[in-house]
C-alpha cells in the first residue's frame, strides 16, 4: 500500500542547485511545520509517515529543507476544535493545515477553516464535500482535494445526454448542498457547447427534508476508503507548493498564537495561490486540479449499476481525457441491467396520444365559421371552440383550410387524437417557449402586395396620354405663336400693312384674330384657306409651327393608342429596395402587422431603419385590415408572408405582388419545448413533401380560384368602346352647344348694334337737313339783300315788308314734303333709304 501511494505522485522536477541559490538569496526558513486535524488515530499515523517520507524525496523537498508534522484529533465540538487549533497548531507556527471530515457532526472542519482563515493559513480538506466551503467570503483560505457534491451534476448531465434523456424530475434535499447541486445541474445542462440542440430540461423539482439515517453507514465506509488517497494528495500538493514558493518568494514565519487579532500572515495568501495552481496528472482518482474557489476539478467517477440484491457492478467511468483536456464518459451499455431486469434502455418519458391544438384565423391556412346551436360542422371542417376570456363564454366555430387538412394528415400518419381550439386573444403567443418542427411545414419568404395602377376609363380618358403640364404648355404655345405671327406680319416691310393697297384692301392683312385662327388650324391639321402670313419672317415661323404641330399630333396619337389598347404595367414598385419606399419624402405608405416576424425583421435590419421608422406608425393589428386598405387605396403596399400575398393576388386581379421575395423564414408546427412529438412530426412533414401531399395542399388552398383568369385577362388587349371615347363625343357636343350659344349671342348683339346705328343715321340725316336749310337761307338772304337796297333808294316799299315777304317764301320752300315710302331695313346700314 505504501509503495502504491508513492507511485501515484506526479513529479515536478526542480533544480536543487537553483533552489539552494534562491533560498540563500531570500533567507527563507529551512524548517516547515505542517499541521493536521484528522478524524482517527489511523489517519494521524499515516499522515506522520507521509510527511516523514517527503523529506527524502528530492523532487518535492529541496536540499536542506525539512518538513515536520503537528497533528491532533478532531473533536466533535467545533469550539473545542478551534481552541485546540490555536493551542496545538498555530502555537507551533504551522504553514498549512490538513483537515479531514469528522466521524460525527459537520461543523468541526468549518471551525478549523474559520480559525486558520482568520490569519490566512491555508487549509486543505481531504474529505469535506459540503458546498458551503466553496464560499470564499467565509472560507477564505480553504482548498480541498475532493470535489464538492454539486460537481456530480456534471456527470449526471453527461450520462443523461449519452442516453438521450432530455427531461428529468430533480429530487433533492432542502439544504445548502441540495440547492447547490440543483443550481449546478441547471447551469451545466443549459450551457452552450457543441451539443446546442441537446439540452437537458428539468421538468419538475422536488425537495425533501434531509434524513440520512439509512445511508449513514455506507457513506462513512466510502469516506474511510478514500481518506488515505486524498491525504496523500494533500501532502504532495502542499509540499510542491512550498517548494515552488521557496524558490521564488520570500517566506515569513507564520503566526504563533491566536491572541494577536490584527496580524495577517501575507505569506499565507501567497501559499494559498501556489497550492491552488498545483496539478497532479496521474493520481489514483485521475487528474487533480483546483478552480478559483479552491475546489477540486476533473475528479474521476466510477459508473455503477445497482442490480438485484444490492449488487454493484461497474459499467463505465467518467475520467479526464488528456488529449482533449476535457472530461470523458465511457459506458458499457450492453452490461447494464435496467429496472424490471430489462436489457434494453427505456425511453425515459411517456408520450401522450391525445394532443391539444391551438390555432388562430389566418386565411388561407385557417378559415373559421361561426355556428349556432343545433348546427354541425361539415365533414371537411373541424370543431374549434373559442373561449372569450373577457366575457367568460364559449362560442363554437368550425375550422377548415390548409392547416386543418395538414392536421388531419398528421393525425393519421403518426397516430394521435386531438382537440382543436381558437386562441382566446387571437394571437399565437409570446414565442418564449417553443419548439418548431424542422425543416418546417413550408419554406416562406416575405414580399409586397399593392394595387395595380388604375386605368379606369373616365370622361377625360383622351387627355391621359399627355400630362396636365404638357397640355397647358401646348395651349400657351398656340396663342404665343399667333401673337408673334401677327406682330411679324404687322411690322415687316413686306407685310400687307406696308405694301401699296392696289389689289386688295387692309381687311386682307393678317390681323390678330386671323393669326389665332391660323395657329389653331395648323395644330389641328385643318385646311387654311385665307388669313395666311405674307412676310417671309412670319412664314418661317409658320413652317416651324407646322413641324411642331406634326410632332405633337403624332406623339399624342401613338400614346393614345398605347394607353388605351396595350397591356398596362404590372406594378409601380420594384420591391423592398425601391428608393421610393426608403425615401421618407416620397409620402408612400407601406405597413406590416405589429409584433409579427416581419416587424421583427425590419427592426433587426440596420439598412432598413429609416423605412421602418416611417412604416411603424402605419402598422396594423392584423393582415385582413391591411389588405382591405390596399384594395381601397388607403395603403400603398403591404409587406407580409408570400403565401398569404399570393393567395390574395389570386382572389383579386386588382392586387399584384411586387418585386423579389426577401427575408426567408419557415412555417412550422409549434410544440412544447422538448416535446417527444417534435421528431415524429418533422419526419411526417418531410414524408408529405416527398409524396406530394404538401404540393396538393398548396394548389387546393393557396393557388386556387381565378389565378389563370387574371393572367388571361392581363394578356388580352383592350378593345375601345364608348366608355373609352365618351369624352370625345362629349367634347363635340360641347362644341355644338357652344356654337348655338355663340350664335344667339351674335344675333342679340347684332340687333342691338343695328338699332344703335339706325338712331345714329336718323340723327345724322336730321343734322344734314338742318345744315342744308341754313345754307339755303344764307344764299337767299344774299340774293335778296341788293334788291332791298335798290328799292329803298328808289322809295318802293319799306325794307321791313320786303323782308317779311322773303321769309314767308323761304318758309314755304323749306316745309318738309311727305315721303313716298318709309325707310326700309337692310343688313348694311350704308343702304338705308329714306
């Protein structure tokens, strides 16, 4: 036995000459006391032999250095144990203390750790496995060569993963160790490693009050069997740490009593760190190392199969594998006898055969139909009651669709029954706990749907080939050209206004009204008989205007034919990368459903952040409202799953999917996390893909109805009818009505002008007669005046009487005669006859 333990040590080779030089340089002591607090005299005897033999091992003890042991029996009373440590160990200036577990009670090792830790004297436990010793806030200098109970959780997790047991019920005692091992088990089982998809889940935790009376004897036997091995490890680890520190650090003497409460031994802290860094590669129980808490890691375990009559058979081991530097599990599964004397591994879980299925209304996957009392669902429908949480009432519905047919196929393929219900809040849930089948029922993409550009026929359809701006420019151009033509012909030296009026009159010259008539005639391609420009400059402008008119008319004719007859464009948007969607100034509204997977996709994409901020305010509570607003023109584009969008486009030819698909995701059947049905459902769906069932469901529910009719209608050219050209006929009718109104205005205006001209002509005729009478009177007076003068001189009559006679003769001649006929009306006032 002694030789066996000596061979278990791992050699840390140190150069003895270098150790002597370092020791002389630091003036370190050559005599080291090591204390021991052990539970039996046998352990004390072995401890003394081990320390004594270490002095003869040069690989652990440098030349000139001696170790001496001071040991004491552990008292079940922790207070007496603490006093004995001060009296029997600290008084002898021990550099470290080795402590074992007591035969009765649990507090004595803690008393040793408290007392020694107050002065930072390292304490090495050889059998204490309580989790409380890992708390370095209390046990500041405690290390142990055995792992705590909580480290067994690492072995349990690997064994469960080896047998593919993913769910466990954890039963533990309601004490510190029980809760510590539960925490370690949960942390280890959920840690991210190479087995990301294989995580053990604690389905239920049961605590019980610790009562270990029936196990006490067996636990004591196990501790007694392992005590010597751990004791030797403690001695070798301590010796190696003192050797390493002796060659590189200056060592101060430890405290000699417990009376000086303010003294802290700094060398004790250094020694604790050196001990924690030690490694034993080939120990009796495997690799020995320590973690930051001073607990042993990489401890080896034997896997024991408990058979009938309490027989223990080793069927494997859990050990440290040097090549990978990780723990490794090896099991002989063929030698394991399971409960019930079975040699085959049990499943480890119970698979329920009746499943509760929850769904929501989502066309075309799930259609719902409310039924009244007395009504029943059709054979293709499944009853799906809806519970109203706010009113605490149930309402029966019937469900059908893509998912309902898929559920029927799954129930037949993998043999389960089910009860279906509608989600109370109309949502799938918060997605926190989920397990989707892989690779999923359908591979999905996200796309856009919008309303096709409208080409409905209106009364002004013939004006649509040109924009409003172009029409205004054409109208302005007509009148500007007419004005320029008039001015050119007016001021040109070769115009009719400047030429000698030999062959014509000034009315033949190009006035403003004739210029406007000419410009409109050229534009409308009508014949121009008169009123053409005479000057060369005006004729050049007229030819240019004729060329402009030809281009405008030809462009209008071609664009009108293309607009009314040819196929209309499919969509106004090119997809999610369309600049108009990302430019917030375009005022184009797009939206998705709040809180959906599409909404999460936009939140994650940094390059779509501007677009998401714009569309976030427009998002809808459900897809039905958004699609309805797209049809009504309130929403420019709706972003959603491509299957639903293709279905809606197949139902309404006015809707069209725009651009390429993006954001690939998948539809799946959601199960409870870790459900045993996950693999079965996944394999069944894969089989449906291969057998064509999924394709038939697509054709039945998603791509059915009028998709082909929409395609045929899109490829057929439009035929012009009265609806398309009604505006032109209305324009002609407006022209006729306008002409009638204008002729009435002209007649009324002309009659008013004739009456006015008639009054002016009568006034002019009266003025002319009055003027003629005045002239005649002057002439007569001039003729009679000389005769009056001669008569006066001859004394014939008086001048007065002669003058009166002349006036009476003149009045008779000036009396108006009765006309033979009345004035006649002629269109020309110049031919008015009186």
